[in-house]
């Protein structure tokens, strides 16, 4: 089954390029160039996956997620950006996106990432892994509602480091002598922690980034 | 734009003619006969030795013309004569003049100052002029300047009070008058020369700055533009490649001309810019992931340089279009990974005399107390791990 996809990006050229590159590996059921447009299109077509540009006029990908992210349980969002801005990416993930890839991703990898997200997995590009490691770095743990969400386990850290170094899930599994399924579990646990953590560091870290 | 500097006649000594060549130099400068100038010095000498003192001062202060014939007297003898003459003149003045006790130290100080000024090199004079300017101008704002200003004023006032309290006024009046006249005379005589020296110093400094900038730009053009042109020639068959090289070079030149990028001395910037350059030069994309940052110590600079080398190796030999660069600053060490999924190689099969990895990566890191691990197998890519302890 090919995933039904909506492309959201304010550059028509980019949408056309992605559509051509992906070819028949996915079923593109809609395109949108603005957040408002995107919300309408996504509501109408209820796709499996929304490829969501982080940076757009009128609020960007975050506006779309905040509006309809929680109301469509069967639609999953994959963030796509040229941006290096960690706080934007983290904000989109915390708002519910299931992964983040950069626009320089190859067509094969993008098709693979879409399929993975459609199947319910999460997608960690090396850059996202780096952002998350940075966010959870050397934790002087502040009191919080649920401490479980505020720390990464050593194993999760290991998995993230390998992701950041450019390892694929399969390679990580071989490296750590665990199954691919376990790697996927670690990855989605990390994503959940990132979304649910009320960690003091996350806000402080984001503030640090904004100051720069 | 070239500024045309009017060629000015400068006052030089002519040591090839007469004792110190002072009279000859002045005669040439002013355009009168040497005899007249010499006569003037002799007449002045009868007035309390003023002629001798003036001659000595000129001898010390005036330069010889560049490329002029050398003095008939060796330099050491010249200095000895100058010193003896100065001491004698000051001694006589101190002995005979009513105010000699005051005159002699003043004259000595002036001569000393002149001597120091003459010995100083251009940059030093330059610095002194700046210092003296800031000590007055910035006296209110700069702490050191304020202290200097207060101390200087205190000294001057103390000196004046001492002189006025000790000396009886009628005797001092004539002496002070004579001194004032002399000072004004010297200022009038040497003023233009000083002004010209100042102007010349400014010109020279500007010239130095300009030539340094030129050298920097030349070095930069050599490293980047010539390199790019060579690559373009090698890739002339591929329009895409040529366009990419040109674009990369354009960006770099823009940075140079409009100065958007400055080296910040941080590891992350160093790695990022190395990756960008290699992306441009070898038409690959490098996935750069950096966690935390640290200021660039010698060890980290070596780690960055070695990472750059590892990236170049991957770009050249791995046969891939993407390479991963991951660097993490931990509390006690920095880890950097360069990974590709390319052809890989058999570590044992690499000839011992191959310098690439050994010299530019492993040795470089080990010299700074770090360690390198290279993992590679034919067909399954290569990963270079560099670990550099912090402090």
C-alpha cells in the first residue's frame, strides 16, 4: 500500500520537485502553500502523512500542527526544513510531528522516511538526533512533574549518538547487538520524552538558542 | 588612486664636509655660503656657549641624507666628540652663567630627549606620539591617562614653586628671558622639520596597513580562487560542476568583500566552515551534526584539521555523495566522527608508507594527546573517530 501524502511548502517549485522525485512511490493527494490552505486540504483529504515545511509565512508548520495535529489521529506529520534553527525544529516535534528531515535528503531516503512514518515509526535524521542530544545534555535535573520524561537512559543516548553519526537503524542494531525493533522502540521513546518532558532544561535550552 | 607627494627639500647633515656637517647642511638648505653659517655659530658661541650647544644639538638631531657619502670620522668617534662637546658646553655654561645651575639640567634633559628620539625607530615614535596625544585627550576617561595627567601636573607645579622660592627674581628674569628666546628660536628653526616628520610617519603607517591588506588578499586569492580555477579546468566537461564551483567561489568572495563571516575561534564554526569548503570543492554533501561547542584550543584545532582531512579522504576515495560529520563536546573530551558508506578499504592492506591517514590524521592527533580509531571494511564504508581530551 502506498502512503497517501499531502505536501505543504510555500515554494511551488519545491513541491513540484518532491512530487517528481517521489514518483509513484507515494500517492500525493494534495498540495498547499500556506498554513490555512494546508489545514483545509488536510481536513478534506485526511492523508496518511503530511510533509510539512517548518518555515512558512503565517506561522509555519507549527501553526498547522497546533490547529489540527491532535484532531486527526490517523494523519502523521513529518517535518521538512532547510533550517538549522534547533528551537523551530524542536517546537514542531513537541507539537506532534513524528520526525524531522532536511530538504537535502535524497529521494530514496525521503520515500523511506514517509513509509516509516506512515507505519507509525518515528524518523530521526542525524540533525534531529543532534538537537535532541543537545536538549537533554548534562542534566542537572530540576524538579518536575514526571522525572521519567526528563532524562534519557544511557541506551537511548547511545542510540541517538549513533543516529547523529549517520547510522541507519539496521546498522545501530548490529552495532549494539539488539534488534531493529528495539532500536525503533528507543527512538520513539526518545521522541515521546521530547514531547512530554516538562524539563527545565528544554525551556532554558530553547531560550539560550534564541538569545544567539 | 595615488597621492602625489610634493618632493620637499629636507635639512640634512653633510658629514663628508667639515666636523659634523651641520654648517654645510644648513648652508645647503638655506642657500648661503658655508662660511657665513660657520661664522654665525662662532659668534653665537661667544654668547655663553650657545653656538656650541646649538651645533651639538643639530649634530644629534639632524639625519644624514639617505645614500649620502659616509662621514670621514668613524661613528664612535663622532659620538664621543658629541658627548665631550655637550658635557663641556654644559659645564662651562653651569660655571659661568648666573643661572647655570638651572640651565645645565634643562639643556641635559633636552639633549637626552633628542638623543632618545633619534634612536627610536618609526613605530616607536609613532606609539609615543599616540601615547602623548591620548594622555592629554583621554585624560578624563582613561584611568592611566588620568593618573599620568595628575602626576605630570604635580611635577610641573612643584618644579615651578621650587624655582620661584629659591631664586631671586631679578637674576632669574634675564635667564628665563634668554631661555624663552632660545626655545622659540629652536622651535622656529626646527618646527617645519618636525611637522614634516609627523606627516611622513602618518603616510608610512597608512602604506604599511595597505600593503598588509594586499598581502592578505593575495594569500586568500591563492588559496581559494586559483584552486577553484584549477578545479574548473579539470571539470570543464561538466557544466553542472562548473556552475557549482563558480557559485561556491562567488559566495566565498562575497564573504571576503562584504565580510559576513569571521573566524570566531569556536570548534563548531571551524568544523562547519571546513565542511562547507569541502562540500564546495568536491561536490558532495556533508551532514554536519554538532552537539555543544568549545573554544578552539591547540588540541581542538588539530582535531578540527584532522577531521577536515578525514572529510577530504572520504570525499576523494569513498565514492559517495554524502558524508556524515558528528562532533560532540562532552565535559572531559571532544568526540568527532567522520563516516561514509563508501567503498571502504582493508586497513592492513594499506602500505605503511602511505602518508595520508598516518601523518595528517593519526600523528597529528596523538601529538596533542588524543586518539584516533579508524574502522573500515571493503564495501561497508569507513568511520574515523577522533577523541581529544579537554585540557
